[in-house]
């Protein structure tokens, strides 16, 4: 989510389309529509922005002269500087979120920060290596058919490290119907297939909640589109700017990246700048609409509504976006053990409470069947797991107001210290829970009747038709029920209209896997943006992506072992996994050590590092 203050800014048609006093740039006066409103300090700041954009234009010309092999070498140089800065990165992020030294959840900032960026750099470099040698990023990557005339790319795991460290996890990218495996292979590479093509300058409005997002968005601009980038960080991440500048120095020095701070006035100036040819934002739909159409409240609201009626947006340049939504967690009825109930309850608590619920794919609506014999047992386990998770600060700006809104929407909700649990019954209106992305620790539970395929189809329809957004959906199903459903599960997944789907894991895990895509389900427009437009990550540089699917083990180590021994050839056996409790679980006692250890293992490998990680994970 980007700076919410953006929603309040006043942007005039002059500010968007104005004439330039600096060559090629909208002037400060144009950007505000009020030339006398700017003090000297603001004018100096906007002049500095113009200088940054001019440097990026020079850098764009340099970028267009680099070969693909040189770009791969550059990414490896960035990897070196990220490694050097990674401890400062993770610690600064944890401190900024109020996670004191020694807090067990500081490991989140390793995994969602430097770990994710290092993983992406390695994956992009591998794709560039293959292109540089005359091949395709899909060389050595299997492709299969998926329902509805789709092609499925087996995009994870692709390395020995990942096959072992994240054993039991599997990721796929599904392409749009009609794309054949041959077409997918031939088109993979996007802008890097024509590296000497035109290079331009784009604007990235960075997210304020997860520290890897701005960097990953910059990398995608550079590699998928040949656009060097001006990154405006969210004010919540101002403390990270010096760390970013050290970590990304190999991109900054030749003019491929500039990083700037600033509030709404800076954002308004940059989105209207004529030399920034494209905008990418990770944020809220309200912020997106303000950028594209203008403010929906205050003195300019009537003009904004008039522009929308006439389909005359303020922003006339292309824009892509990732905007979050209300994410479902579908719990398919089955015969679960007590340990299964406890584990999956902690799993759902993690989907909501990781990063205090300040995630665009934080699970918000649990879909249960009242016909499941174990439904009440699971509700009890969920209440216990949700209440017992480690307390932490609710830190993101605006969260108290959203928590207050949830309390007003549901005055009978269970309030547990820093979090709320809303259990919808037949007398409660679920509309607010379905339509409001609370972006805070608010979890709801709704009921959809049925069992087996009947329940699954009804739950998919509920998610598609009643919940706002199409970014991420989660589904929990035990191996026996999965086998019984057979192809029915695959058909239901094909009907689930979300850009990221997680089966027996959380979509947030898929976020950290760069060879998967990340973005809303296709079909949104600037007039009805939903969860956004376009994708990012996508390190295989695939064209016409529809969705990504991440699959994980239903049972962790060692509980999967009996099923494997008793049914070695059965499809109902649990997947092999070495993780007793994933380090991203909010109930994992050693997540800080394991998160840091996994990041360090990704930087240099080593059997001793791996042994330490496993021993720490066993203590979780």
C-alpha cells in the first residue's frame, strides 16, 4: 500500500498536462496549479527531481547499449552489494515496524526483504544467461497443459537449493488460454529479446509495507520493459533509503535508478512529469483512482466525477498497479487429525497476522462448511491460534482507523488485544467484510454449505462473486480429500479468478518466489481497477501470464512420514518436506534465526549453514 495521503492531494488538469518551464518537464507551478504556493525549499526539491530525471534519461541511453550478458553481470554486481547491506536492511526494517531486538518475528524482515531480492536477482540473471547464449529462459523448464486450453509452466523449484530447502513446495505459472508451449518458449524474455530497443524512464511509486516490493518493481521495469526507473519511496520507508542506496549502487551509479523521498506534492509532480512515460504503483485502489481520475472527496470531487462520466482521465500515460483486495481462505472439509487442526489454524493465523496484517494478500475471509463434522473443532483451534499468536505493533499509518471501522461494522466481534475475529452468522451482514480490505489484523469467518466437490464449487463461486479483488486466494485440503476430488480440484482452481493461488500454503510464500508472477487476475481497467493491472516478478519473463499457483505440503515434517511409509505409491500421501514448522508462521519460536539463516544460505550455501537452519527449524 502506498502513501494514503496521496488520496487527499489536489491535482488539476494543468498539473497533469501543463507546459514545461524546464525542457521536457512539467514545471512546479504546473504540478500544483498554484505557482505562488511553493516556497523556495519546495522549488529546490522539484528542481532536484528534474535533475534526477535528466540523469535517468542519459542512463536509459546507456542501458540500451548494454548486451544481455552485460546486464546479467550487472545483476550479479547488485547481488554483491545487497549481500553487503542485507543485515542493515533487515534490522532497519524490523526496527521501523516496532519489532525490538530479540523479537521472534524479526525474521519476517529477512525473508520479505533481502531474501526475496537475492532470490530474484539470481533468477533474473539465469534467464539473461540463457538469452545471452541464444536460448530461452524456459530452457530446461517443463511445460504442460492446464485446463481450458492453457499452458502450465513448472516454474518452481528450478535449483537444487530450492528443491531441498523448500521441499514439498511447487509453483506453476498458467498462461492465458490459447498460448501454446511453443509460443511460450519463443516469447519468453520480453524486452530482453530486443535489448537494443528503445529505453525509457518510468516512475515507480513504492509500497510502504514490505521492503522488497519497491526493489522488485524496479527490477521488473528494467528487465521486462527496458525502463530505467525513478523510485519514489513511501514515507514509511524513508529510513531504508540509505540502505537501498548502498544495496542498489550498481544501478544508481550508471543512471539506471534514482531514489527519492517525498509526500503527496512530490508524487503529484512526478506522475504528471512528461519525461516519465509510465507509472507503476503498489498501493490502494483509492490512491490509484486519485492518480488517474483526481480526488473523490473535497472541492475537486465533482470535477473528478464529471471526468469519469466522460471517460477523460487526468493521467494519460500508461499505468500498471498491484492494489490488494479481500483474500479468501477456503477450508475444504476432510478427516483431519488434532495435529492437522492445530497446524492449519496456526497457518490461517499467519495468513492474517504476518506483518500485522499489513499485506495486500493477508487472508481476510475464512470460508468454512457448517456440514463439516469437524467445523466446530476447527473454529475452536482457530480462536486459540489467533489469540495465542505473538503480540506485535499495529504499525502501518491509518490502521487504528481501519480497526475502528471494523469494530463499528461488527460490534460483536471478538477483540483479542491487537486483533479482531469476526464470525459471521445468519443474523450478521457480511457485506463490509467482503468489500473492505482492512489492511490490519481483522479476520472473518463465513459459512458455505456442502462437502466435497459441492462445497468446493460453492466456495469458489463465493470468492469470485462476493469478495472484492482478484489478487490472492488460499485453499487448504488434506491429501485424501484431494485424491477423492481428482480432476474436480483442478477444474475448481481453473474457475478461481485470482492472480495468485496457494494450495496448502499462503500466497505470501508465492510472493517470495520470483519465477512466479505477481499481480491481479487479468481483465481490470483504469475505470474499474479492482486489484490492479499487469504483473511483476515473473523472472522467467513470460508473456501473457494469467495466474500463478503455489502448492505446499498439508503436513510438515515429521508428520508426513507415516503416510509416505504406509502408502508409498498413493496420490493421497503427504508431500515430502524438511520444515517442521515454516519460519514464516507467526507461531514459529525460532523464525528470527531461521529467516536470517535461510537468507545467508541463499547467499553462499554451505552444508554447515544448512545444518544450523534445520536445527533451528526443529526448535520452532
